[in-house]
């Protein structure tokens, strides 16, 4: 049984026995996982915990792990950002088609919407990851309301 399976099962068991505490499985090192699968697991756990699941994400911290998986450690943050873009869109109910040098999604969408709407995007592994996501969401919101505007 994989370490990930054990962690997910532990969260499932805790969800059965508790009613109020938030539950998470730790940080998912996004360059090591396909974003469609991460979004699907997050949605499943969000439902199983009735909205108490926290998805933690990061680029991966150990250079040795990346090396053993054939991932260039210098590319981990870029890979995390690409993956996070897809995961956020999927959790927001969008259908996503995207091809990168390490994953591809075609007309991808989560099977059921997250239990928690709107989805909380605050459970990130470091300040740089949080900064990236906040800037991305701000730019997205700005473009939705007409964009642009001069600075002051």
C-alpha cells in the first residue's frame, strides 16, 4: 500500500470519527502528481469530510526525490505553477484542455463539484506558492471585470 493511500485512508477514518476539525493529508508535491488526479482526490476527500478537507500543495522540497523521479529540481516551481493552474480551474468547475512538457489534460473536469463552494485556496506549503496563487487570482478577477486600468 502506498504512503499516499495510507494518508488518504487516515483522513477518511478521522472524518468518520470527528465532526468539526479540519482534515488534510499534508503537502502534495505537485510535480510528482498529475493535476487531474490531485483535483479528483481533493474533491473526493472534500465530500467525504463534508467540507472539512484542506488540500496542501507545494513544489517538492527534496532535490534527491526530484532527481530519482527524473525531474529537474530547477523546474519544480514552474511545474507546480502549471499544475496548480489546472487544479484551480478544475475545482472551480471549468473544463480544461492543456498540454505541458510533463502532463496533458483533454476536456478534463471533475466528476462532481467540490462540497465546499467557493473552494478555499489558502493551504499552501510556502509563501512563494501563496504569493503566486494570490497574484494569479487577482489578475483573473481583474480581467473578469474589464481588466487594465492605469496605476496610480
